[in-house]
């Protein structure tokens, strides 16, 4: 094994580095975990979910559960971003850029696409990208344009339907205003 590659470290620690595929793979794994938790709560506690749709509102337990899931997700997003920034030889404090609404999108694109240091930097040796990370990372990369295409494929017909329905309603309202009412026709 190459001595310039770090092969044994925990992906759940802020110490160390993440290459591009490792970063994307761990974020995808986090997404799977969050989806699993949401499906699990829907299966285990259907009455809590029914309360949300019936208008009585979610229970305090459900709210606390989702706050916990959100906090865990946010924690790991920060950890993964810090590791990715370390690979770029940048401070983990830059992960706070994600708190700035529009700039965060461009920042995410940068850290997802920028090539990290191939040699040792201020944060250690480069980390070896494991096989499963490569697979999940590439799936993530493929899913991005597919999700954009799907969004456009759904949004355009929905917008066209909205415009058509709005125009029909406008014409209906105009027609109602033009017709004389019974009290004025006498």
C-alpha cells in the first residue's frame, strides 16, 4: 500500500480528509438514514402521522423525533463538509458558509467538484476512497442531473396546466360579469 494514502480512519470524525467521491457517498448514506428514519416512524406510529393529516397537528413526540433527526443530520453534514474542506487544505470553519442562503449552493458545487490535494497537506495524508464510497459517489453524481430532468419534466406540464386553468377561470369570471343579473334586467 502507498505510504502517502491514509487508509484507516473513521468517516464520522471531523479529523481527516474526504475526497470528492467519499464526500458525496457519505452524504448519500446520510440521506438514506434520514429517509429510513422517516419511513420507520410512519410505519411504527401511523396514528402520529394521521394526526398531521387530520388537522389536529403532530404530537410533541413526533416533533421531538424530527428535531432529533434534523440535529443528527446537520451534525454529520458539518462533519463531512469539514473533512472535505480539509482535503482542499482549507479550514473547517468555512463550513459555516452553508448558512448563507444562495452562496451555499455555489459553495456546495465548489466543494463537490474541486480536486483535493494529492499529497500530504496541513490536515494529513489523503484518505483512500473505499470501493463502496466510489459506487455511492457515482450514483449520487448520476442522480443529480436525473433529478433535475425529472423536476423539469414534472414542473413544465404542471405549470402549463396551471396557466390553462387560470385562463379558463379568468374567462369564466369575465363571462359572469358580462351577464346581466335578474334584478337588473327588469
